[in-house]
C-alpha cells in the first residue's frame, strides 16, 4: 500500500523546534530515506525557508508547520543541494525566490522532481503531484541572505562531498548551522554521488566553525559532535575500501565481510556498500564527484538489504 505523511505512525509526527529567536528546525522522524529536515526563519515581514520536502503531502505538512508559527508570506526558499527529498516540494513555494548553487539548478533540471518507479528501490512511496521548480537565483561560491538584521551565510562547501553542489546555511549571530545532507544524525551518511575524501575535508572544516546548534539533513537537532561521528564513519569506509580493494573483493563482498562494526546502529546501513563504490572509485584515481554507476550502487544496496526494497517512510 502506498504511504504518505498521514499514514505513517511508527516514526512519529514531524515537529518544529525554535533553536534561536525566530530560527526554526522542522524535524521529520525517523530521518531515514527521503524523510528530511527543513528550516525556516521568521522576519518582520516574511519567512525564509531552507529546503522543501520529498512528497506533496510532506511539503504541505511543512507549510502547515510554518503557518502555525507565522502568517507572513514565504519570500525566499534556499536549497542546500539538488537531491529530491530536499527539493521535490519547491513548487509549493511558487512566488518565493528560490536560491541555490548553480550546480543545484543544473542537476534539478536533469533529475528533479522524482519520477515514480515501481521497479525502483522505493516502490511504495506516494510522491503526490509534483512539479518542476528549480532555483532561479544561483551563485558560484555563496550569497548572504538577511533575516532582518541577522546575517545568513549561504556557502558552497568548495568540493564534492554528499553531492557535487552542497551548500550550508551558517548563522553566526546565533551559532546555528544548517548542513543539509553533509550530516546525518542517527543514520548512515551517503556520499556515493559526491566524495568520501571530499566529505572528510568538509566535515573537518565545519567542525572548525564550532557551531552551537547543528540542524542535520536527517535526524534530530544536535551539536558539533555529529561531525566527529561522520568523520569516524567515513574513515571506517576508507579503511574497509583499501582492504577490500587490495584483496580483490567487490564493494558488495567487502560490505558483507565487514560483519558487526561500530556503526551498525545507524539507520539505512545498506548505504555502506554505496559508499564503498565511491571509495573504490577514488582508490582507482577517479576525481571527486566523478560519475559512477549509481544504478549498480542501488542494486548492491538492495542486495545488502537481503534483496528487499529499501526501507522508506516518505
């Protein structure tokens, strides 16, 4: 049976947290596949939103949460990267200025919004009636957005990491950092479309910002300790890749041979094999963010998941 936000009870309902004056996180449990976080800032006259959601219903839920806090119109929508769990719902904010990196627009024009695929890894998701809505204000390195007198620094991270177009939203006055999917709290990170090495560089840079509050792309609001967990996980991936590659094992064989490991508690553990595909490519000399066979990574994730479709509550 198709699922929607209204039929999901096991993961709990979305919630809004005010993490600084006028600064909010919209958290969607349990933070697994396509169950992302968003944010919004309330100004004197308007609302600034950070990322939409994966489905028609979930984006309507985000809009309803915003309206419970403020009746002001949404003037600006910032996308942290192109992935469709963060951009499928953009069209519900038509009339707002949609802001993102140049590469985000390019990738959305190629791939967004999500097209239902009964043969894909998420066959039971009810995406709803989605429409294309790419950003129409783009930047190369970054742009400053002002929430009244509060400076919001929207920055490309400078290298492929989770994707090739990741941006952060840094609010220095409140020491609040929206990371997009550079950080997952409680779930395994996914870097198959970006870079293991690049992610490690970016995570170390983000740690140096010393944010007090971190809004990850998935999972609960947290602190900068999340970067240490992500760094430890991706270092484990690199080490496992070196061993598996040297031994002539495929990424899937290396993932299966890993056995119990310190990150087995993270949601969506099948991402390990997708990350190994990227790590193997980098060992073979592929540049950061170079295209790899993402169909093969999905096939291997399903295999690592016992041949079942991937768990998704979107």
